[in-house]
C-alpha cells in the first residue's frame, strides 16, 4: 500500500515496516507496492541483498518522494511504486524483468537467481480484471520456467485472484489474493499470516519450503 497503514497513520512508516520485517523469520521476502527508495534502505537496515523493478508513477520521483515522506496519506500511490525482492542470507547473482502489461497500469514480473541456483519471481497483477490477471499469471509462469530451465523456481506475489492454478507449478500457500507457487519445491508447514499491526492493506504470507 505504498508504505501506508490501515487506518492511515499520517506519517512515514519506514521504521515500522523495517521492524516488522526484521521480526519475521524469512530467507526471501517478496514486496509489492513499496516506495521505490525503500528497497535499498531495507537492504541496508536488514543486511539483505535486494533488487527492485519500478512499476508506475515514477516520473519526477524526487518531488514525489519529498511529498510522500511528509504526507504519505495525501499523495497515496502517486508517491511512486516498486516491487522488490530481499534475500537473506544468500546473495542475488542474476536479475531479470518482463513487463506483463502496459495498460491500464504497468505490471511486471521480476525474478532473481540466488547463489544456490533457486529462481525467485515476484509480481503484482492487474486488479479488478480477472481474465487479465490470469493471462498475466500464465505469462509469468511460462517465463519463470524458461528462465529457470531445470532449476527449482518459486513465484509469488499479489495475483489479484483468489483461486488460481499455474501449469508447471504447485500451489505452496497463500491468503486471499496473495499466493506462492513452486516448481521443485514443497511446502513443509501450513501458510502463516503474522500480525502486521495495521501495516499495509494485505496480510503478510509466510510459506516454508524444502
């Protein structure tokens, strides 16, 4: 939700988001709708490697950032958007991105390859358009399989559909419209949704795999 809370907090919440992430046990974090300057700051705060792809509303970003830091609930999504992958403790050794659609808003698949060879993809698909979101999900899944080749792969994020199957992938877990799929991976515990204390309009989704 571009760094905002529910209900609105009326101030910048980077420290609160960073503290929440630090409390949850994770190796790879997939973030959607974050301010574009956050991934680098989160990486430094959490000692994590990171990559991002900018999504929409990033023109004149220094001006947008200045307003968003002071009045995030006034500028809302117009503060700029990005999706990001954070990795602990493995380094990211490769990063790729594919634009899934241009209109009504740019949507991207972006993926990283970790030192272990695992490919991890992150996305945020078109909202309020079920067929469009499913087309984008299918394209993202095919692309991930092509990039990963025979290596294990994980694909997660905000799919904006509640029930979904992807060819070549197993559904590992999810909550509402947020899902995690895997190829060559299996969920070892039930999906968890740690308490977010009002941060974001989506619950965090924690999936453990082997």
